[in-house]
């Protein structure tokens, strides 16, 4: 009697640090040419890991994974400050407040790091 094996991906929580597993999973998708949902039987996560798990396994209308790991990485880069306000993301982005422009002469508050428009990698 043979036992069936299951491939399980468990993703940990950690707020904006979810960008780290998103980058690792992006690299895995790039190397294999497959979507994460195609490589695992079960994808689960806690907190930000749950956000990744849902994003990577949500089907589109054709029942294929709607989002790539690169899409999830970009979600963290572009929406991270809204999802995780006053988090490690803000500290890293502004070098713990050291890279914030002097706003006394200008009305807008901008950090040196804002608006970079960087992406993890092009969407396939």
C-alpha cells in the first residue's frame, strides 16, 4: 500500500516582511516556469502569509491562478504602506526618519525614497 504525498507551502506572518517570501517565490516561478499554485497541493499562511497564500491561489475566470508571485511582490511595494501603516516598511523607506525632506519650505511631505516606481520584475 502506497501513501500519497502532499506538497504544502506554509507562509509565515510578519507584516511588510512578506515581501521577502514573495521575492523567493517569484524566483521559484521564474526558475521553474510554473505558477506557485501549480507546484503545491495546499498553500496556507498566517497574517501576511495568508495574504500571499490567497493571492497566489485565487483563480481567475478560467480557473488558473490570477496572480503571480511578481504581482504579489509589486502589491507589497506599491500598497505596503497602506496595508501596514507605520511599520518596518516606513522605517526602511525613510532610513528611520533620516531621509525625510525638510517640509518647512514646501507643503508636500515626501521622503527621498518615495515615488521610485521600482518593480520586482516584469509581469509575464
